[in-house]
């Protein structure tokens, strides 16, 4: 996975330009950098998302096949029950 880039110096300078005290701006920038770097392992790449989408589509197709088989089996059973009842009555 590509590392997430966060320019803490630019962030601190923008905070200072907005009127924040220099020391506080630097601490804020440092803390923000730590949070972003700490959370970057939770991010997914485009390839990971595409693979997940592919896996989900395959799983949906398999579920659809199983549902068709079960529905077909139920229909055959229902027809058999109706045919047996017709013969019996």
C-alpha cells in the first residue's frame, strides 16, 4: 500500500497564518500527522477494493445458483405432492 503523505510543515504554517500561536500550531500539526499515519493502515488500495468487488460478485453468483437449485427442487416436490394427491383422490 502506498504511504499516505501529510505535509505537517505546510499545515502548521497555515494554522500560524490563521492566527494560531506558533507552538500550538506545531503541536497540532504533529498530532495530526501521528493520527493520519496511525490510521493509514486501515485504508484500502484501489486494487483491494476491486478484488473485493470481484469476490462479492462471485459469491452472489454462487448464492443465486444455490437458490435456483433449491427453488427447482421445491417445485419438483410440490408437483410430486400434487400428482400424488390427484391420484389418491
